[in-house]
C-alpha cells in the first residue's frame, strides 16, 4: 500500500483527519481577523468582514489548497448553520414585545418593503435575481448573517454572497458614523433615534454602535429593535427558500428546490428557549462570543471560495443597488417614525 493510500485509509476511519487541515485554516483566518482588530481604526470592522477578505486574498493568490477542501466546506456549511442556530439565544419574545405594536409595524414594514424594492430595482438595473436577493436580505435584516443564511436556504452562489457582504458592510459602516450626526438635525428624541438606528442599520454591531451615540435610552431601544429584526430572519428566509426556484433566486447549479433550511427552525427553537428560561450572563456571554467566532470561520470559508475576478466583473451596478437599498430603508423607517410619533 502506498503512503497516499495509507493516508486515505486512515482518514476514512477517522473523518476528523480529513476535516482538520481545513478547519485549522478557517480557525487561523478567524484568529488573524480578531488580531487585526487590535489595530486602531480596524477595530471598527467586524471580524467577519475581515475574515472573508483574508480568505479571498489567500484563494486568489495561492489558489485552492486541496488538503483543506473538506474542512473549508464543513466550515461553510455545518459551522455556518450552527452559528445561525446559536444567534437565536440572543433573542427573546419579551424583547420584541417591548418594542410595542407600533415599533413592530415599523420594523416589519421597513424590512419587507426594502426587500421588495431592492428586488424591483435590481430587475431594472439588470442584476441577477440571486444577487439582488442577497443584497436585499442583508440590508433589510441583519447584514452578513442574513446573507449567509439566505445563500444556504436558496442555494445561492459564493461570489454573489461575497459581493453582497462587502456592499452591505460598506453602507452599514457609513450609516454607523452618519446617523449620530443627524439626530439633532432631524429633531429625534432618544427613543425615536434608537428605533431608527435599530430598524434600519444593517449589522447588529453597527446598529448598536450607532444607537449608543444617542444615549442610554437610544441604545436600549435600538438594541431591542435590531434584535427584533434578527428574529424576523427565520420566517422570511424560510419563505424565500421555498420560492427560490420559482422566482429564480436559486444558484445556477441548483436543480429542484433547495433543501429546507432546518437550521432556521433551530434558530427559532433557541429563541423560544431563551424566552422561556432566563439564561444567565455567564452562559450567554461566552455563547455570544463563540457565535461571532464561528460566523467568522464561515466567512473565512466563503472567502476561500471567492473568485475576485468574478466579483469585480459584476461592476458597479450591484454596488449602486446596495446604496439604493440602504437609502430606501433609512428614509422609509425615518418617515414612518415621524408619522407615528
């Protein structure tokens, strides 16, 4: 038996040996992303976006590393699904109730209207439906996490997801710094400002940062509003997954309807568990940190599958769509707040 055959034989008895190189790579990239955030200024970027950038640089400079392929795929699929499930532990039904009926109506209207408007504008701009969907989902719900979940549920393409993550992160970061400067000019109370930020800024961390600049009440309202949007991820993406083939959201290689996204049922189950039982901080805090790290591993894996030539070949139209979606949700939510308060 040759040494290569012997290695395969040993690995077949212990699958961890096949997964180990790829898992080690995605873990290493995630750790590097966290390390880069120690640099002043870079700390404003999510470790997830840094991880996808590092992964993309490696893939496009070195190419595919055969020995890591199984572990990288495991990170992109299994680790991703586990992290989405764990996000459910950050949400409770009681938090959604604190927003009130009016707040819930504003959040839901902003989410659904932005998703629909983004798909319509994407069609006018000639952007593939799958990419337009990912941009709309990331903008209207919760950034990278929603994009990854929607990609998994609809069988979307890695390159589309990478472009959507980059665009949504860019405009979410701009909003994070722009919103605080507008509170006074728009004559928003702390609570109204927090609702605006929580209901329209993309990533959780970005929404929390923007909300915090408006004071304690704004931070409290903004955080609850944002987590309420995150809770809406499961039903929205489950429906999109069911409609993916009929409306052309699925990836080109998908034949038939993609598998049902059971991990989103796990997400809802964790949210339900967190609503019934008070999970102590010494448990929830490490779980929250672990969730972000696992998502960073999944983003690293996506970067390792991303062909930057394909991403850049998409041109500026998807970026213009991302700008449109960000402006749409911001202005719509602001208008609804002004009309109802």
